C-alpha cells in the first residue's frame, strides 16, 4: 500500500493484517519495549490538520514519537496557508524538506485522494470532509474484537448523524467486509443518498433497532454542518434518538462513541461511564493502531510477518 486513503478499497485480508499488527504493537507498548523508539529514528512525520482535532491529532503525534520519529504539526493558522498558499504547494514544500509521512485531515471530501496523485510521500487520511476516517474505523474494529471474538453475524447499530459522518462510512465499509450486520438508525433526513442500496438495514425506531444489538455506535450530532431542515430540533432529536437507560438493549452490548461527545444530547451522561461503555477503550486503542499504521507505511512491511521487532 502506498497510501491509506480509506477502508472502502481494502481487502478483508489486509484489514485483518493491519489488526494483527495493531495488537502486536499494543503488546509492545504494554511491555514498554525499549526497541520501539529505534524503529523510526531519523524519520519525520507531519501532522497536517485543517480541521480541529484532539484525539486523532494527538494520538498520531504520541504514536509517532513512541516509535522514535520526529513530529511536526502544520496548522492552517500558523502556516503560509494563512497567506494564501494552496494545500498542494504547502505539502510539496514539506516534501522537499524531507518529510517522510503525511497525516492529513481536511474539511473537503477527497482532498487526500487528490494530493496522493502528485505526492511521492505516503499519506494517511485522518478524516476528509464527510467521506472517510479510516483509522477511526480500524481502531473501532480493534475495540470490538477485544470484546466480541467472533465478528461474523454480529449486529452493529449506528445511531445519529450518519449524513455528515465519515466515521459511519468507514465503519460500514470496514465491518461489513468482516461479516458484521449493520443497521442505521436516525431521522430519514440524516440518511445519505445511496445508502439504501448498500447491504445494510435502516430503522427509524431506536428501541426496535437496539433491542438485539451486539454493538451500539453513537455518533456526534454535527450541528456545525447542518442545513436548515436536517433535523426538526435538538429537543426532537433527543426525544427520538438519544441513547439512554430507558431503552432496553442486551446487557452485553458494547456502547461506542468516536468522540467528541455532546453529553446528554446523543447519549445520556450516565451511559458514557456505564460498565458497557468502551469509549475510552476506543481512545486507548487509537495509539497502537496508529503506531502500527505509521510503521507499516514508513517501513513498507508488517513486523508481525517477521514475528519480532528488528
């Protein structure tokens, strides 16, 4: 793989290989293996973020540093982009300076794909518009596998602002390839066009959808992206689609949220810290998953194929 632009075009086997690599890195991190810092010595990773981010940007930064790489953070307000330079020219200049890997987040769908046509340096997509967020889907997969050993036949219910969610798209593509049954639950206005043609179910009744769910993934209501008629009101959204303890769902169902969480909007506050919530496990798994991906693309190999850190 030259770039990671999305999970839509990854094969099931490639997804499994990446997952195996991430679990391997998680073991090394837990053992505080000193060899990790030698893996990417002298390599330079650029976090190029044109949208606000906490978990993804910092997770990538920590991951790269744990592998011994140097990290530079490129923010629009503190670069020549603020003077009118294009994203393309900015990255061409960084490539000329010797950057070895780009982590890119952009509000425009398809921007990493466009840049990948012209840059020789590998690109990891950290979220582009409402298109994809591949590393989030992969760390979500990792979290599910830790709790549900057999994926085939599991029922995943994705609840909320699916229309604007790159996380939803990547998870649908990723988990469907591995045999997970996906149900979307939200207002009809928050279902993207064309999704009815995918191999999934659509429900407008939250209680009916979660009654037999194995995993419930709640999405943030992205009010900053909403058009006038996307939802009737926040009050109506809470009434019909907030996940809370009044709903009946299996006692072993996982509750997930990619963050950031609007507490007491898409999910009641008590469920955030509920025993079934794996929200912080998702955050923790972001580190080994992103370490694995950075290593794969900078070394052009899977360490687990060798069985050791070399």
